[in-house]
C-alpha cells in the first residue's frame, strides 16, 4: 500500500539526499518462516446433517439433539454401552429404551435354552440383552424405523444371528406365535406419565395394558412386563389371576427409581407357597 512505501526526500542543510533503504524480502518479514503456520479456523462451517431413515432422524449429536431431549442424550452410554460404535435411535427411542444394566438384569433372569418374544422391541435395548442370554429372540415392532434401528444395533453387539425381526402389530401376530417367555414393554404414552400420581394400565397405556397382557398369556404363562415406576401395583397384581401371584421388582439406576419389572408365570410360587416361605424366614 502507498502509505507503507518508503520515499526519498532532501534533508535540511547541505546534506545530500539519502539512498533509499532496500525493503526486506517477504521471507524475512514472515514470522512463521521455516515453521508450520497455525491453521486458521474455518468460519461458517456447517454442521454435518444427521443420519435419517425413511425421513426420520436416527442418529443425533449434541448439536442436533432437540432441547427437550438433551437430558436423555447425556445418559446415552447408560442406554447402550457401545453407543459410540454407531448406535441408532429415533426420537421416541430416547425416552423409551430400557437402560442397558436393567435390560441385562432382566435377561439374566431368563437365561437358558429358551425362546423370548420382545413384543414391542423398539430400538432393541432389551432384544439385544435377551439375545446375549437366551437361545433365540423374536423381535416385533410395527414401526419400520425402529425395527431398522434394532437390527442395526444388534449387529453392533454381534447378536443379529439370534434374532428374528418381524415388522407388524403384536395384536395381529400374537395368535400365531410360540415362545417360552413374552416380554412386554409397550409404549407408555410419552414422558407425560411422570406428572401423574398413578399410572393406569387401562386408560393411560395405548392399546390397554390389560388387553396386551391377556394376548401374551395366550402364548405362554411366563410373561414379563416393564412398566412405568408409578404404575398402580394393585392393577399389576390383579393381572396374575385368582390364586396366583406375581413379583414386582423396582429397578433403580444411580439411586433413582426408573421403572417396575413384573414377573408372571409357572416358575413363580402361588400365594400359599409364598406364605410358607415367609413363615420359614421368620423362624
């Protein structure tokens, strides 16, 4: 630029004009000469678009996660320990998936040469743990996006060969299914249930929880229900039927009550046997 250039001028007195000084070469003016210059940050870089399937987002980052789901994103590794391997979940999956440690505990109680039906498999949290502990799993979901996520996640855990994925409604498929155990974790109706004092199986669960349970019992007496933590325990007990009992298990994570798991079936004692067992312990 002109104001940076040097010019010759006649000094006062008899002194002759000075010879213009030579400008330093651009090389000597460069403070990073001989070194790697620091990389400049790119301005206006765009966030990588999220992964989608059938038009629905199935892979979120902290930047793309909706604000109302941020609290779930912070717990992502409690849902899937291999989350960083590329786990996929749709929006609903974030607030409906079973935490991995709880899913593993439930599956270990079923461990053995048995076939388990996961009637509402969602993104595969329970399905994967059943596949790790049992002979075979039949994973059902009416939503193709959730079924895609479940199949993809099962591959990450290396258990896809033990799972038969079926897209369809459990209400329609139940009469044609055979298994040793049926696991029920139907939609709870969204996080709004947390604001209720008591969760009602009949009125608050989509599809009517009692109806879903009766369908499962047509397949096997061994039924497991994964329910909201504020579910009415009297309703859960009545499902067992006259003269029968169930086991209601409270599931905690980091000291916080997360859900209830209810076990029904032939391997549970009846009320008389349970009373005798309690009497023996008191003696």
